[in-house]
C-alpha cells in the first residue's frame, strides 16, 4: 500500500504527515518518538491501513515538519498538543485511536486527558507511561542534543544501528529506511540526523512534561501499554502501577527490546491490531 505525503499549517507551524489507507475509514494517529520521524511507523501503518486511515505526523523540529523559531517555548507537549488538535480538526477526524511511541505516547496521554478527551477511542503507549526515569533522560540528552555528523549515509546508518539497538530486530531493509528517512545534509556536505538539536530544550524549559500521573488518573478509555523488557525509560514498577490505577492499562512485555520496540514485527503489530479491533 502506497502512502500519501501531505503538509498542513497547524497552530502556526507547518506539519508534514504520511497518510495511509482509505480517507473514509476510522482513523489511527500514529506519533513517533522524541528524535525520530513519522516514517518509523511505516511497517505498522502498512498493516493497519488495511482497515484504518493511518496518519503519521512528523513533530515540528523533526523530519519534514517546520523547525520552531522559538524552541525554548514551542518544543514541549503543550505546543505539540495544540498542533495535534489542529491537525485532526483540519483532517475532519472526530474520533480516533492513538498509537504513540515514547514522546508520541506522552503526547497522546496528555491529549486524551485534555483537548481530545472524549474523541480518543483508545490509546496505545509504546514504552512510555506517566513517569519516566531520570537516567533515561540523561541518556537521551547525551546523544540527541549534540547529534554527530558523518561523511556518508552508510556511516550514519551504522551509528543508528548502535544507538537504536534497543529497538530490537530490524531487517537490513528497515535499517536502511530508518537511515534514509531521517537524514539531512549539512552545509559542509556531511550528513546528520534529521531533527533540530534544540528540541532537547524541552527537558530544560519544561522539565515536568513527562510527569503525568494526574492526567493518567483522569483517563477514561482503553489503554494498551507495550513495554520493552530491557527498557531503561519505563520502569517495571511504573508499568505495573499503570495496571492498577487510572484506566488500568493492559500491559504487554516485548521480549528482546529495550526503549522502544520498533513496532515492525508481526507479533508486535498483531498486539496493536487486536487491541484496536477489541475496542
């Protein structure tokens, strides 16, 4: 199935997104992680699109979406929520499922408790919850805030294979797609990951963005939480607490993965597909 590439101005910033499936079908919003792009959702979107309309945005500052001229203020969940709301409204989506990896899941959690409350039919959180570990924030800031540059795309791909090893198994073709869909060329000819390094200012100017237990306890919709068994971001005790408070999430542990499962294997895709079908 071939997706369509689109752009829309949303709350003052141009957002790029890939659209899969029938535009008349029920919608799934699939939102990527902090330093990634919507193309990370290609594998699962191609399957879900057999039944659903799947929208895979690039967050501002990532991929082909506009970079913010005011990163300290705009790179935060509150701004992303307003942009997400503007996106679904312009697309005429009244009700939707939400699938979010890491930051994309935190955004979905926030929106489900606030601007999209009552419009979100279900929520899938891929290795994210209402609380994350301090050690994982330090790790992410150590590489995301100062992305390296390489002479070739091949070198960049080898770098991605190292830092994203916790994603679990990816085919050679999927690693190549990950590299090619998240690369930009610098003025000196070298290549680097396709995001604005200033997006890590979220952790400086909005340090409580990922502390969301209050929002979690207000959720009233079905939630599936996927946790990589080696995750350093979503602690096992946090995931367990999510089963017993708020919406009482269904919890599935993904073997062989850390943060975060790539949502690219038949087993992982089937978990999400069955959950959406059950709703």
